[in-house]
C-alpha cells in the first residue's frame, strides 16, 4: 500500500515557526528574570560596566519585536496562505464544528475512532493555534503597555508618535485587567503560564499524532510535508 | 466605580504626562498678563488674611534670599519660564487671600501632619501654614456646634471662592454609617458633598482622598472610595501619595492662586507637573538595577552598597510621582534614598497591589476569581502541574491502549 506525500508548510512558514519557538524560550527565560532576578550578577565589575538586567530586558524586547512581526505575518497567512487559509477552518459552521468534535474524539478515544481527513490542517488544529495567537497578541498588548511607561514625557528617540501610538493601542488593557499598571503586569506574567501550558500540550500532541497516526506529522515543521495513505486520500 | 467614571474618555486619555514647556512668547506674555491681573485683584480684595508669609519667614530666621531661591525652584517645578519667578513669589505672599476649607474623612491626618509637624519647616510648609485656613478640624480650637457654625459661616462668606481640600477616603458602602461627623451625625459623604458644592475646586490630598487608599484596601469594610467617585460637576485635582508631598500641594494651590485655574492633569486627575515622572527613571539606584545588582536581604552587603531595591519589592518601575526629584523635607531624603523600596503609594489600589514588599512574581495577590491569595508563580506552577498530569495520564493510556494505524488499513 502506498503513501502519498502532501506538502503542508512552506520553507518560510517553517522558518517562522522556529523563530517563534526560539523567541518564546528567550522571552520566557528573560521575562522570568525581569519578574524576579533569579541569578546573581557575579561579575566583580562596576555597575556601569555590566548590564545584566539591561541585557535581559534587551533580549526580552528583541524577542518581543520579532514575535510581533511574525504574528503580523501569521495573521496575514490566516487569510492569504497558499496552503491552508486558516480562517476558513475557524468559522463556526456545521462542518467545522463537526470536524473539531471528531478530532477531539480521536484524541480522547486514543485514536480508536478517526472520522476525519488528516491530510489537511483540521478545525481543531486551527482553533488551537488561534488561541495561541490570541495569547501572543495579549502578550504584545500588555507588554507594550508596560513598555510605554518608560516614556512618561511622551518623547522617544524616534519621535513622539511612537509613545502616542502605544498609548492609543494599549491603554485599554489597564482598565480591562483591573485599573492599575500592576494588574497589567500580573496579567502579562500569568498569560506566560498559559502559553507554557499551551506549548506543553502542543509538543505532546504533535509527537502523539506522529506515533499513532503513522503519517509522519512531525516532519511538517521540519521537511514541510507529511504522508497520507493513497487509498485514504481517495476515500475522502 | 460609579458610572465607570467616563470610561470611554479614559480609554484614550493617556496622552502621556508631557507638559509643553515651549509654547512661544505670545503664549507666555498673555499668561503673564493674566496672572498679573489676577494677583492684582487678589491683592486688593478684602478676603481674609490672618498671618503673612513675611512674618512666618522672619519667625523661622529665613531671609528674603531663601524665599526667592524657593520661588525660582517652584517656578521651575510648575514648568514656567524663569521670568515668572517674581510672580510666583508674589503669589506666595498672597496665598493667605485664597480661603481654604480643609475637611477630614477616613484618614490618619498624615497629610496634615506632614505639613505641620516638621521641626524645621520648609518654605512649602510655611506657606501652607499661612494659608487662609477657614476651617480645619485637626488644628482648630472650636469643637461641636461651634465648629459647625464656623464651617457654615466660612462656606457662606466665601461661596464659590474657596478651595475645598479633602483628606481621607469617603465610605459609601455598607459601613458608611460608622463614620459620621458633627453634632447632627452627618455621614462623611453628605459632609463632603455639602462642602464641595459651593467650592471653586476640590483638591483631594493624599491617596485615601484620591483613590480610597488604605481604607479602601481589601476587604474594604466601609466601601471607601476617592473624592472623584463622589463629587460631580466640580474641578477635582488629585494629589496622591502617602503622605502627599507638601511641595506638590503648595505647587497646586500656588497654580490656582496664580491663574485661578487648575493645573494640567493626567488621566488620573493628577497634576502633570508633579506626577509626570516615573520613580524608576530618576532613581539614584537605577545603575544597579540595570547592572543586576540587587539587595537580597535587609542589611546585606548589597544594602550597604546602595544596590537596587527591586527584589525587596520596590515598585518604582510602575509608579509615577516626583519624589525621586523633589524628595521630602526640603529634599533631605526619600524612601528609596533611606533604603526602602517604593510602595507605589501614589497609584490606585496601592495597598493591595503595590505595597506587598516583594517583587510582583512573589507577591501574594487575590486571584481574579477571589479565594486564596497566591503569587503568580504559585498559580503558574499549579497550572503547569495540572497540564503535566493531564498529559501524563493521556500518554500512559495511549502507550497501553491506543490504536496505532497499521500499514494495511
Ligand atoms: C510570549 C511572549 C512573552 C512572555 C512569555 C513574556 C514574559 C514576561 C514576564 C514573565 C515578565 C515579568 C513580569 C513580572 O513578573 O514583572 C515580562 C515583563 C515584561 N515584558 Fe514580556 N513576555 C512576552 C512578550 C512580551 C512582548 C510582546 C512585549 C512587548 C514589548 C513584552 C514586554 C515586556 C515588558 C515591557 C516587561 C516589563 C519589563 C520591565 O519593566 O523592565 N513582553 N514579560
Ligand atoms: S530602587 Fe526601585 S526605583 Fe530605584 S532603580 Fe531599583 S527598582 Fe527602580
């Protein structure tokens, strides 16, 4: 019986994925340091020469900026990707809801029941990633709100438009989280844990699919393709 | 909060705390003329004056030179060009022509104390001393019915002209009846509304009066709120901090004397000239923050070397006030200078959310759903443990019972 190779992610999308993964690790490691500096500066140098917190913040913001750009690209791909236009799988119509349920049933019955086409990205997949992108967007908005506090004078090295724009775009996060800057910070920190939990399940699920579906799913994000059985291709 | 105080305007209100300090000659010329005219009219008015700043300065052995030095510093603080210094000085001598009614609600009188109780009063404090204080429960001799008569009379005489200074939070919840004032048993809320009604503007002094402060801390048994949540239709100026810096109170009242108007305010109704600075940006320990050099424990080597207090719970990065610049008691010192982190006392809900004496990650804070207090990291580790257990159960079940797609399906 033959397997057919289906292309799932372009080279660009795969690079994007790994850039996001690296940024995630960097943002978490540095974010936790910012929240509670967990190692000591062990350099016997004057304060002016070593920038341990400053570097952590720098890396955090760089990871954040790369994140932001990649998120905008991903948002674009939701609508215009050549492969899977993810938004089509997000619309809560009968077909998508059924598919979402079927994939969930597959996971819960330990792959004993599998009533959907695993060739393409399914609805469950789309919703799962959409949640991730919402959380990322939230990190972006709360992070930028924390960041704009460093410009109380309303000026920045690239002009006054930058803090003004950040205020317009993110001030509402203060009122939504509880009315103080501390609440924004708490939410930024808390959301990190939801993201880590998301990543845990994400990795587990990709490995699980690879092991039990036997379609080489893990290769989607490495080689860009997976395999599906020829006959199944036809039957669906 | 009552009708979510103009929620929409707030949403888009934070234009930053920038005060434009270069508005061109025409603007400042017009402003100067306006101020001179106002001071002129105050000078000739027959409003009350009991003591004068000249006499108070004399009594403290302060010279005219000291006074002028103070005036030029105050001029800079109010973000006016230096040619306004004489006007500022003149306004200071006329501070006793602006009647002030100072009421106290749920508070510790700490703001009054900060002004009155210094053994070598600063000029800021002296000026507040010679204000035409028509009514102040803490320092006046009268009591009971006599005091109430004073209040009535002051409110009638200076109707529409007096500044209503409020110290302390307003209980409006189930516990409001525990706090009454005067022989008629007026609640604090009624008292405040009555006095604020005929005032020219309301100045909320200290964090209790601005945001509810300590009385409003969880579980807030009296339902305490700030003045701005109770008083409507009056200009309100918030001067938070615990206690409010006398320099900022003087600056605000001086601004009112000079212009008859309230200073430019930020989105929390705080004067921008005072609250447009972040503590962290002007802190003398900032180099140690960037270097990652932190005090780990009270009295350790780091503390002896003036390292950053972030890990001891300093909230300077999220707090806006000018204490790192103006300091307290004639710039002698301020909390971080004396070795204790900032507790965010000029921010809303500071007691519950800032003054935890720990970095945020370790602060025990009530979950949004209520219930037990946890730090974010405790909550996070709980969440990750739950996720881990779920995954482990699924993995074990899969390993033993899952169907592996076979080659020949
Ligand atoms: C998934 C991505 C991110 C993670 C996991 C993350 C995590 C964290 C954590 C744990 C903190 C410490 C909070 C505390 O306890 O005080 C933090 C602080 C911060 N983050 Fe993020 N963050 C992320 C993305 C972003 C983004 C997109 C921005 C946007 C600029 C950002 C800006 C900031 C800022 C400004 C701070 C406060 C730093 C300071 O005050 O020195 N973060 N982050
Ligand atoms: S002591 Fe507080 S305000 Fe000063 S640098 Fe450290 S964190 Fe910032």
